[in-house]
C-alpha cells in the first residue's frame, strides 16, 4: 500500500498534515497486527515528516498504577468507530470496542485508539458519567504524548524500514511542507502475527 501526499486525498495519511497517535484499522473486527513502513522518499528538514511512535502498553500500565479507575473505564466501555470512504474500493466500516482490550485473565491484550475514526457514541453505564470517560481518555492521551517517557520520534531515511506491533505501538507523524520536486513516499505492509512467527521459526 502506497502512502504519499496527493492533491485529492481519500485518507488523512495522504495529506501533509499532522497525524495524532493512533492504531490502524480500528473499525474492523480483525485489525492488522504487525505493520511495516518502508521509506522510499523523504522530505527535507530535521523534523518535518518525522514519525511518532509510542509503546501504548507502557503508558497504559502507568495509567493503571496511577489512575486505576481511569484504566477500568477505558477497558470496560465500548466506543463507536466508523470509517467511510473510497480507497481502491468503497467502504463503510463500523466497529464497537473499548480503548483497552483485556484477555481472559484481565491482562492488557490490545489497544484501539484512532481519534479520526472515533464517534460520539459510548456504552457508558449509569454509574459512570460520560465526563468520566473523557477524563480517563484525556489522561491516557497526555501520557502517550509524553516525550520524556513514552513518545519516540523517528524520521526514516530512504531505504530504511520500521516494523512495529499495530495493536501495542501507536504511531503518528509531524506535519510537513512539500517543497519543489519533493515527495514523501512510504510503502505500507500489514502482516499477520502467526505468519511472522512461523517464518521466524523457519529462519531460526
């Protein structure tokens, strides 16, 4: 999948604007696990177009220690996610899910955050106000963008590849301006976790 800025973008990824931290495809049942960006061309400037990466699990565990009630709220209540548009094909994807998905032992298993696709409907019970959900979400977003502890900027150079777990590591980017004869071009690949692990065992 090609990710580059266009004059008529069908997705925010195809613009030159800032992208907040998120996971990809939070609107489908089976969200991709491993994700790879291969940099083909990059814009000039030391920070322009830099990618942002954050270990969401580390930030979530910090939230659980410091604000356990906020962690509970974000793991208990679903929020509405929707993505409508056209990219190769027309689509209208909707999925309800919590920010934190826990496994059967109550341990954090996956994170789902995408402000561009999150709607305004929630499954909040009477005992918890909607304000409590937003307060918990705000606390977590502040942690994610803490450059001293969790946020890591990475600007890829042409030929470099970065691989990360899409259900644990959130990614975004800084805004950039395309100068004359410049282009920011990344190739994106999604990989199933089972396929990656199977090939790793075969190569070991």
